[in-house]
C-alpha cells in the first residue's frame, strides 16, 4: 500500500534522481516530461501526490495546477511545485494557483522527501500511518500503543522497542548481541542475559491464557517473531 507519486519534470537527470530516491523510500513512482502528457495521464488515474515542475513543455506547471484544481477529481490532489525561480512574487503566484507546497531548485533530495512525507501525511493519514501489524498484534508508532486483538497492552519502553524491532523484521532470527545493538544501541554495555529478561517480560505482557506465543526462541541462536504466528493468528 505504498503511495503513488507522479513526477512531472522535463529535466531528465532530476527526474531520474527523484525517481531513484523516492523508490528507495518505498513509493511507487511514475514520471512524465510534458505538461500536456501529465494532464492526459491524470484524467486516467490520479496519483496520491504529484511533484510538478513550473516550467514544462506543453502546458506549464502553473497552468496544469490551475486546471487540476478546477476538476473535482483532482481538486484535492496533493501537489508540490518545483521551480528554478526564487522571486517572492512567483512563489506567491505558485501557491495562489493551488499548489500545497513549493520548493525552489536547487533543493536537496532529503528535503523534498521530507516534504512529500509531510504532505502525504496531511492528505491521507492512513497511508503513512506508522502502524506495524503482525498476526493479531498491532503496534502504533505514532501513538506508541500496542494491542493484541481487542486488548490494549502495556509495555515498558524497552519491551516496546524490542517488539518494534522484531516487528520490523518478522521471521528473522536475531542473536542476543544483535538485539542489544538494535534495541539498546551498540554504545551501551549490557549483559546478554538482560535480553532474556526483557523478552520474558514482553512475552508475559503479550500472552494471556492460551494465546499462541508470537516469539520464538531459537536454541543457540536467539529470538525471532514466529512467521507461522503471523500467518495464522
Ligand atoms: Ca522544467
């Protein structure tokens, strides 16, 4: 359920750079180099967000933006406008035309990605909701809440981080040392048995009665989330 991003930009090296980096962030990326082609494409299907260059062959970005805002289907489409011009009056015109955000070239890729993420979050919170799910366990990173089925689960900060770490990589087996590095940080010097203590607490919090245990102890190796659990629960 990755968000789809349409990049409308005629500078090929920039298009490639943005595509590469946005795909690396897990977004689905489509690119087009002309304003009129973008308009045709947008009539077929709307992306979740559009990165739109100001100066384009065919129709200019600003004109395209105005047209999109006039159509009910694309009225609310999140748009980030790119431009090489930095004049204040131009910026205001860009925003007045209906772009949600505005970024002046040259910009850094992380900056653009941060804007994309922020705009998507504003536009459709569920798409970027930081909720991890594993079987009947859900971990909400924004609210820092964990639940199993209907039951809310109280976890200490270490157990929370441990569960989050495991849920980010379900099925993978981690040695105690890897868990120490990943959860406590490699700077900290803690006995590896500490890991067992916290895994024990996490299990106790997660499992009630006959609940299947989501955590697998791998003898001589470490711990993992049991991928069988993830499929059946
Ligand atoms: Ca251009």
